[in-house]
C-alpha cells in the first residue's frame, strides 16, 4: 500500500462538520490541493462531494460555466491567427449567403419586400476639410 492510503481514513457523510468542509474548500480554492487530492487525502468517498462543497461554501462564482477557447492571441503563431481569421471570414461569408438566399426566397415566393437599411446621411460637420 502507498503511504498516503495508510494515513487516510474513510469517513461517512455524518462525520463532515462545517469547519472541516470550510477547511477543505479553503485549501482547494488557494490551490494547495485539487479537489481530487483533497478527496483522497481526507478519505472522502463521494466523487462529487468536494465539488458540491465548493459550489455551496466557496468564494468562487459557479453560476456560469467557464468557457475555454483554443485561440489565445498571445499564444498562437501568426499562421494560426491567420487560419483562425480566414475561418471566421468564411463563416461570415456563408452566413451572408444564407441571409441573401433567405431574402430572395421571401421576395420571390411570398412577395414580401424586405426593406434595406441605408446608411445615415453625414452631418455637415463631418464633410471634407478644405
């Protein structure tokens, strides 16, 4: 057996006091332990018990899921950034084509006229300077 397993004690749910829960939540939030390490070290049997404590008793905001993005501009090379921008451009072109096709179908099949939005007129103060 490993040394950690010899020292850890299996506990039942009724053994967890509020002070014990707060201690573990504090250690996990400070980064001293991961929730799995805390679970193993303190002999907590439930897989999600520590996570539930973190959500209920912790200081971190658990209301929205964290979104991870692959394209961090600081970590990506120029080639990767160009690829990402080309993909974004292609997606927008495809979306534009879908909208144009949808408007054409609305006009031809349903006789609906979709008004175009015109750019506002420039005010006199923004004209060419001589």
